[in-house]
C-alpha cells in the first residue's frame, strides 16, 4: 500500500471523529504487517482526560482484533496542517512499532515521513523495564 493510499484512508477516518469541544478532527490509518488496515479517529469527552487520540484508537482497535505488528501509520487533521502525535501516542507507537514509519500530510506542504524512533528517541518497551 502506498503512503498516499494510507493517507486517503486516514482522511476517511477523520470524517468520523467526535470532536464537539475542540472541533479539531484527526484521522489515522494503521497498516499492519499482514496487510490489514485499521482506521481510527479522535474521540473527545467532556472529561478531557478521557479523550482518545486517533492514533491510539487505531492501535487499540488493531490489538483488540489480535494484530500486534505494524509497518506504518498515516495521520491527518481537519485543519489541513500536520498533526504530529502527542507524547502518549508516541509511546504507544513505540510499544507496537518501534521500527515503524509515521506519515503526516498537510494540504499546503505535502507529506512528510518520520520513523517512530525519530519522534521518540528514548522510547522504551517492556523488556526495558524488567
């Protein structure tokens, strides 16, 4: 699957976002190593701490379906600008795809790609805390 195809799937996911408070819609499309794609959107809550980001929604959906190995994730925002993952999402990405790729898209600036390790250079996994 091309990066552009994954970005387009993320745009579709973004349309399902529940963002009545911030009005900042985000969509993500996660490509598993087995070829499956899992979509996620941000889901806000009146108790802001209960809000879930699009990236984690996609990963949690995938893991709940038994998938734990991923290649790349595309992330888009309704603002049209880049929507870089928050710190919590970066750590979750590192847990499941430390060698993965993160694709961000901007209407005006185009696509940029980062490795998960570039976004979280000192991330850690279970084996690091034993």
